[in-house]
């Protein structure tokens, strides 16, 4: 007789991602996650710190469905980038221990960040505008959700979207993914390694 879903423990339910699966995902999506972190933070050192923190948060999670691993991982990159760049330091999003990043160092220490060329028109934007561009246009979050993540009003996010609209056209030209507003960034070829 099967246990009812709320009567079973996480380890009894096979639908949840394990630490090893997150490690594999970070290895498989390494270029895409690096690009996301670099676009969000605007520099390679902050991007490395962002990825390390996101990695620790992900492998310490014990209630993420396997089907949502990539979405959760990208969200952890976004949230950690906001914490690093906007200065909203606080406790980690999930409980982590000091051993959580064992084995992660090789994922973040090679010099692949230098190989990722991002348009200066994006990386050079003011922090808030860059976050809005990446979160709303590339990651496809709603204005409301973006506002919640950034601790700003939807009106401020809308104004920033209008300011960065011309960068979206430049991205369209760079990635041959026209129009970007209809492109799902997770499936688009510009997020894949070249």
C-alpha cells in the first residue's frame, strides 16, 4: 500500500532533486548560468560569487521538483545577484552548511568568464536597469514579480523597461532571435555554448 503524498518523507518521494542532480545541472548548464550571472552582476568576480552562492542554495534545497530544477537554479542566480549587487545581504535563502560547496570549486574557478562576451550596452547599464532588462526580457518574469524581487514598485520597473527598450533591439540583432519579446531565453540558441 502506497503512503499518501503528505504522509511520506522527502526521501521517500522520488520526484525531488538530489544534490548530485544539481551538481550535474550546474555542469551541463555552466555556460548559460555563467552568462546569466555575468549579465546580472556586470563583472566576472561578482558573477563567480553569485554562482557559488546559487550553487550552495540549490544543493542545500531538499524540496525542489526535478522538473523545476533549471527554473529554480536560474531563480537562485537571479536572487543571489540581486543580493550581491544591490547590497541586500542577509541570511541565505536555504540552510547551508560549510561542506555544501565541496566539489563546486572546479565549476567556478576556470577562466570561462573571459570567454563570454556580452554587449557593453547591457553590462554597462546602471544596476537597476540591467536587472530589469535581464529579469523581465531575458528571464521573462512579469513586471510585478521583478518589482517584488528588486524591492521596487511596479511603476519603477515599468519605467526602467521603457528606458532599456533600445537594448532589447540590440540583443535581437546580436542573437538572431527576433523578436526577443517572443523568444523563450531558455530555448534560444544565444544561451547555448557556441
